[in-house]
C-alpha cells in the first residue's frame, strides 16, 4: 500500500490514466456505494430534536418520530446504531 489505498481502489485510476481520460481522474465527489439511510435534512431535524430538554424517551420513539414526521420506516436497530454511532449521542433518559 504505497499510496495509502488498496490496489483495487487505485486500479480504476490507472485504467483511466492509460486511456488518456485525465478528466475522469479529476472528477471528485463521485460517490459510490450505499446511499444514506437518513438524508442530511432529516438528520439535522433529528439533531435539533435530540437537543431539546424533553428529547426522546426511547429509541422506539425516535423510530416513530422518523416514520410520522418524515415518512421513513427505519428498523429499530438502525435507529439505535445511527443515534449512538453517527450522531454520537445518547437519549436523555431519566
């Protein structure tokens, strides 16, 4: 790993370079992979709601909030992991 990237990552770059497609190498922000479970605008609303003093009493309540207000049917385990890992917060449980 001389470049700090795996060879399967670098291989398409070399292919583009060999074909003379320099423009392809210059393209950034071309995302591949799995789309986000929760869009950025919904994530921001959720962050605001989590900061409220009343907050949420359970992860099930977060799940219900996402379904009712945003029309998103997300599994409980995904909601739990997202709040704990991605948003790096806990619920305000008393």
